[in-house]
């Protein structure tokens, strides 16, 4: 089932289509439910309509800040719009990365919160460097979001 929009009319499905399993499809679906054009949502989100169109067509992923904004505007969790539920969480690095995506924050933003550099976050997420014990409690609290 395709979702099509023209200047004259808008098609709004009453139930989510089966193929709503990409970030772009989820954003498009919830935009349409709110009776917004790409241009209208793009203006509200502070991005170009071309950028939003590319996000909706899954050509470019939404940046964390943009995904946060779209989440607020569309009334949907960041984790849902980003399709993060399928991300692995078998290692501490995978848990950190998944939680960071659930919060919609960048490595730089997390590094500022943790008072480490962004490269450290990068290495933790790839499980290249072990997590020092002094960060265990902070990271445990940070990653609780993925188990709720």
C-alpha cells in the first residue's frame, strides 16, 4: 500500500501500512496523520523540505537533533521514529549506542554529559576500550531507557 500526496489532495490511511518498518516511512505516516505537508513539517522542524523528503524516502538518515525535533512535533518517541528497537544490545558498547540513539543525542553531547571526549564514547560504543569502573553507575543509569 503506497502513500501518495498531491498538492490538491492528501491521502491519510486509517491504519498504519504493513511496510512502516523504516524511519522514513514512520515519519511520513505520522506527518500525514497530522495533515502536514512536507514543507509545513520541514519549516516547523527547521530543516529544508528537500532534507525532509530525503529523510522520508530513507535516502539520508535524520540527524539526532532533527530526529529529536521530529519526535516532539509528531508526538512519537525518538526510538520509534528511528527504528532503534532492532539495534543490538549484547555488549556494553551496543547498549551505550542504543541508549544514545533512544535519547536522540550525539556522541559529542554524551561526551559532554559524561565529561569525556567524543572519541572515548566512540571507542566505548565499538567495545574497543573497556568502560572504567568510575563510569559504571552513570552508564547503567543512562542505558536504563532501553529496558523500559
